C-alpha cells in the first residue's frame, strides 16, 4: 500500500472520510537566486529543449472510492524501474486533481496507449473535477488484482499497488509495485502512441518522411 501517500492523506483528514473536495498539493517553496549563481533555465526553454526527448504515452487509472467515479489522467512521464522486485514509476504534478483520488486508493493501473488512441489520450489530458467522468464513453474493465480500470484496446497494461511516493520540485515521483500485467498482441501490432515536442503521433508522423 501507499504508506507515505496514505499517511499524508490521513494527516489532512482525507483518508477514510466521506470523500470531501480534494485540493492539489501546494507548490514547493522557492528562493531567490544569489548574485554569484547562474539562474535556472526559463520554463519555456526547459520545456522546448526536453521536448526533443520522445516518450510513450500512458493513462494512469484508479478505481473510484466512496461512490466517486474512477480517476485517471494522461501521463508520458512513465518508466519501468526494477525487475526484482517488479517496479514502475511515473511522475505527476503536485497541482494534479486526479492524483489525490488515486493516492487514496493506494493502487493504479498503467494503460500503455497505442498509435490509434490519440483522441483517448486527449480525453484524459483535461483537468478533472470531482464530478467529471472521463470514463463515460471509454470501454474498460477492472484489473484482476487492484480493480483499477483497464481500458479496452490498449496494447499493454500493468496493475500496481503504490510502493513509495517522493517529492521532487513541482512534481511527485510515484513508485508502483507491479502485481500483474498483460499484453494485447493485436493492439500492440499497430505500434505505440508517442509524445514528441508537444504533439502526439506515431513513428511515421515523427519520421523523416512524416508531416
């Protein structure tokens, strides 16, 4: 279970309550740059340069609690972490409104998206609210261990429990222990959905002959 995340939620009276509104975590404290220090890169420059690193795209999901709808958000900051024990990791903004709902459950599913699922990704990329149901028109079923939503037609998925949560600037690093996982070979044959320089696409879209 998510010991660190759940301790944080219990301390604020959230865990185990009747699902009150959840506020995002506060931004980390900032300090002034000294005269002898080089100022950090501007956010725009940082985003532009690091945007050249292409990544896959996932949707992180968790079951609903206390009568709420399931939670989910699009995430390209995902990676495998360890084989023994089997661990994965994703990063989420401290301002995320989906993360507190996921943290409350202590579990999540990583839905790895395929090349034809750009519209699906955009549906989960919008900011959520307590009443929004991002799953309304998205076929899904419960994963076998945690009961998190596994989206129909994704090439691969991993059903996880939250192993640890670490703070890192304006994001959180969430480590999950994989309980079970699977592949849809038919969906996987079409290739992955990619994120590169602020856009979603496929290998062909971003290749030298792409548009």
